[in-house]
C-alpha cells in the first residue's frame, strides 16, 4: 500500500485572513484579548489541513467449505479476485467549537485546545483495467455483490491502517502554521501551541 500526502496551507491562509487588521495589547485586558482571539479563530471555521491519497491492492481468495452429511471440506479449484483501488481522504479541524475556556495566554505562549481532527474518506476509485479474476471453470464467477463486499473490506482496511499519531502530528503542525501568521497580523506576538482534546482522531466518515 502506497501513501501520498499534500498540504493546503496557502489556500487556508487566504480563507482565514479576512480584511481585518486589529491591533491587540494582550497585557492590558486579558478577557478582551481572549475574546478577540476566540473571534479570529472562529473566523477560520473548518480548516482542511491535509489530504491523503492511498493506493491499495484489494485481494480475496474464496475458501468456501462444502458441507456434506455433517462434514466440511474445501471446495475444489480456485476463486480469486484482485482489485486496485484509490482512496482519497482529507483531514479537517473544526474551529467553530472553540470557547474561551479552550484558550490560555501568557507572555510567550498562546495555548489553544481544539476538537480532535476528523479524517474523512471523500472518494474511492477502482482501476477496472488492472482488476483480475481467477476462477476455475467448475466454480461460480464473482457476482457484483461479492465484488462490492471485497471493495468495502479493502476500504475498511485503509481506515484501520491509518496512523492516528501521524494524522494528529500533521493536523497540529499545519493548523499552527495557518493560525500563527493570522494571529500575528491581529496583534498577537506569542508563540501558538495547539493540543487536541482527545488522543485519537475521529473515525473516518464514508461518502458515496
């Protein structure tokens, strides 16, 4: 299985920057400062911080059993299927749920606690030209329902093999890279540090 990753920081910066250029003195009024910071974070709404493309070879070997008078024996011959699939996913961080309690500010650091990143499977593509079937003449051919089941199992394997630690690290780094210059432009000079509320990302959602 091969994995490719691309980031979308430039577009995110444009989406979050807006036209405002508000100067903030973080030492004079902490409550107002937190409020301004919270407003700027909300302005970014839902950030798409990374995209993944996974290429996987889904294989299936039918080992069905023949039951006869209470005994089971493997069906003779072979019935195998191999399907290459491309799974595209995106990682998003929803900033609209950030509250004042998720923000703390000191002289050197802004600590921002965010909801867990969401990994969403956005599309799948089957390479029909490279798909292969090997079925003995005395075995039944694969039905469309069987092929669909094998493909769904392959997508499930992609979901299970996703590194939550890697996704969290990428989401943390890219979110900080997007928000830091925006906050500096607003008047905040402190270093931004992001943590997530839960140790694992949310389970990927499937889209038809």
